C-alpha cells in the first residue's frame, strides 16, 4: 500500500482501538455510547480511504459512509432516549445498576 493510505489508516486504527478500550472498560452508559460512536467513525474513515484507493473515480464508499453516519445519528438518538428513561427510573446510568432493574 502507498504511504498516504497508511497515513489515513493509522489514525483510524488508533480511533478504533480507543473505542474498543472505552467500550470494554467503562461502566457509564454515555461513555460506552461515545466509545461505540468512535468505533463507527473509524470504520467510516476506512470506507472512504479504501474507496479512494481501490476505485478512485467512484463514490460508492462515500455514499455508504453517509448512510452509515445517518444510521449512527439515529442510533445515538435512540440510545440517548433509552439512557434518559433508565436515569428516570434508577437515578444512575451505570451498567451495574441497570442490570438490577426488573420489570
């Protein structure tokens, strides 16, 4: 691979690694959601880089990334609504307290 492709893939790899670390180590649902969004953005960067490298004249990777960003925004809105409802019931957004909720 060319050096310019690696210069774009290295920050995406670091972003994805930070997202995985945050997802596995955090107990707060908002921090977990932020880590998940970080991983999704790293994947979107990879889509754009590989599209530009493999098919320079086409825009399929760009369109796929735009759809992925729209889906991530909808997922974030839904997750925030769930977190707000959990906070109203439990007065805490830690994962350990949520697992104690029974309906």
